[in-house]
């Protein structure tokens, strides 16, 4: 059996392993097995008798943690099971804090330690008081906008005229002072108080080369609306089709999925860091990144199925819910996946790397959605840059033959059968189209190719 979130194996005991007991106590609890290899096989202990007394005593004296140490036998080999309960208060070992995350025992420092301590004492970052913030810093226009948005879920709010009374009823004040959530949501200039609270949008032609960018500031209501407006009008392409006389525009990524992903980033990001939310637009994908790891109870795999929601900033999440920005907690990521599938796109990828959470929206590269910028960006980095004219002509003839026999063949299949990249197939398709040798009939998905006679 391999190690898990709640189990750890050690072949022998060292006092340094008190860190693992501390980590379990600060997380969900767990079992530390001594005399067991990493693969779960029993190696046994010879000095277990004094450990039965020594380990619980040190745990109690150094951390105040009460544990249960049991002697176990397997095939005449003795090992110990140390059962560690989860503690509701923070536990430290010699002034240091440890936390069990997955199969790793982490030492908490800096922002991670601050968030951990806040959480243990039943507080969150957005619930703390904002110093030097007054009613004069509140945007009355945003208050009015929120009242209209929240009218369905907060009957009677339209009749409220006192901003301070409204924010008090929304639990955004404590003892006459405004909380940090009030600043981010309703301030005229929240960046005056929290400089890191903004969104960056960039157009990338590679992982390191950026061709344009925008910084979106303002309160969170303004950031959501401005970011989506800039993204859809400046950075993304909409395909145009007609149903009778009705013009239809379809964004290359589902608008609902992008909106939900941005709202998730705002609600779940860590505002303790100095980094901004990033939206990176590439030719073949779009990424939304924010700092803030997942709760220990939720894995990346859980995001694509029904799961509980534990917003890092619950006050912000509550206001977004009351304003109609989010419908229900725990289904946002599922909705993102469903919108992408309904739009004919691959499922988005969710990834957590350290403290950085990333959602990636891939898109199929076809002759219908590729643009000249993509071709130029890959022109010197493709797998046929050393092709001779004869090589290219042979490949084009083979391509024509394949399409003639199978008009519905996919770009992926063409790339596989020609042993080249998709971008090479796209470029070849464009050449054949310009020469009038092939024509696309119908949409990219569900259409077919027609070869000129």
C-alpha cells in the first residue's frame, strides 16, 4: 500500500518525525507507521518497547498533542501505528508549523502560515478589518449597481438608501469599521489599499513572448465586467454565421465558461500575495492563473465532479452570489467543463503547482480557426522548415489523395498519416485552398472537404 494524505511510513523512529505528527494534527489527522517501508511492506522494529512510551511523551511535552501509539505484528514482525487526531487549534513544534498536504509534509511560512493561522481561528483574509478606510472611499455608483443586481435575491434592498446600513447588513462591517471584502467590492479605488488586487491580460505568441497586454483595475465588480469586455473585443475572435437572415456570432471560447473561470479566480485567489490574476491568450489555448492552492479536502480531480465549495474568500463569494454573478457553490468548475463540451471544445485542464492554480482552455487547431499570426509564429519552428520544394509537393499530393478518399478526415488524422505536426497540415490546407484545389463545405465540426475535379 502506498502513502496517502492520511498515512505515512517510516522504517525507524527519529525525533525529526515529530514534524509529521505536527503536520497531521494541523491538517486532517492521520496515521504514522514506524517499521514500514515506503511501499507498505513491514520491516519491523527491535526497539519498540521504549518507543511506546517515548513518542507519546515527546508529542505531549513539545506540542501538546495527545496521540495513541499501538503495537502491531505481521508475520512475527513488530511495528508501531501512531494515530494523530486533527486539532482545531494551530499546533507548533519548537515554534515552527507543519501541515500535511497530499503525501507531503510542509513547513508553513510567510503567506501560507498567515492564511493557516487565520483559518484555524475561524477567520479569512476578506473578513479582517481594513485600516484607514472610510465611507468616503465607497463608490456610490457600485452600491447602486449592486442593488439592481441583488434585487431578486435580496427583496427590499432597492428601498435602502444608506450605504453604511447596506454594507452592515451584508456583514461587510464590524464594530463600525469596514472589512477588506468591502474595500475590494465597493471601493472607488481599491488598489490604493491593496495594490495586488487587479487582473492582467496578455496575448502571447510563445511562453515568453508577449505582443500586447492590459491591466484591469477598479473594484471587483468593475474588474469582472471590464476584463470580459476587453477579452472578448480585443483578444478573442468570434466566428460569424447566419441562420436565415439572423447573424450569429460564436466566440472561440464559451463566454459562460470564461466568466465562471474568472469569477472562480477572484473568489478563490490569495490576496496575501503581490501577484495579480493573469489571463494569458495563446494561439491554441487560453489560461487563467491565480495564486491560491486548493483546500486540503479537494483534489484537482474533484473539480470535474460534484464537490463541496470552500471559498478562500467567503464574504466575496457571498456578495457575488447575492448579485447573481455565481449561481451556486461547488458547481462552477463543472459548469465550465459542460460549457466547453457543449461548444465543441476539449475539456479544460485544471492544474495546481505549488501555490499557483491554473485553468487551461485548449482549442482544436483547424484550417477554419487558425489565423495568420499562428502560422507566422510557428513558421521557423515547425517540423518541415528544411523541406525542399519536392518534399512539399509530394506531401501536398498525398494530402489531396487522402482527402479525396475520405472527405471527413480530421486534422489530427491527417497529421498522423503524414507524420507531421498539425500546424504543418494547416499550412498545407491553406495552400491547397488558395490554389482552388479543395473547398470546405460546412463547419469545422460536422463538415467535409470537396476536391476540385
